[in-house]
């Protein structure tokens, strides 16, 4: 086994780990969106709950089926990050929640 093949295996393993982390984050975001009250999303000037759950279902499927490499993986991770960074904090704040616990 030469040095180049070791680097290829290391890179493949690293991408696999990142893909699994992104897939788990997508599932967490999907669960979070699914258990929220439907009126919380329009209250913070975001798309409806049905739209966000649909987006996150597609993003989760993209990440688990296609991984991070490729256009579908990039679309999936962007959708999950937008939800986790922008929508989730606003939905939680309007409901006086911090992640899955009440404050």
C-alpha cells in the first residue's frame, strides 16, 4: 500500500464521517420542524410548517442517498443549515423554547 492510496482512504473516510454528521443533523432538523406548532412558522415570517417539513424531508433524503459530494448533497446541506441557523432559533424563541426543552 503506497502513500497515495492511504491518502485516498483517509479522504474517503473523512467525507463519510462528514456525510453521516450532516445526515444526522438533517434528521434532527426534520424532527424539530415536525414537532413544532404550525402557527409558529408564519408568526416569525417564515414559510409554513408543511413547506419546511417537506424541504427537510427532501434534504434528508438527498444527504443520505447522495452524500455531500454533488449538487444534491450541497442542496441538502444548505437547506438544513438554513433551517438550523435561521428558522429554528426564531421558531423556538416565539414559543419560549430552547431546543427541545422549555425554558
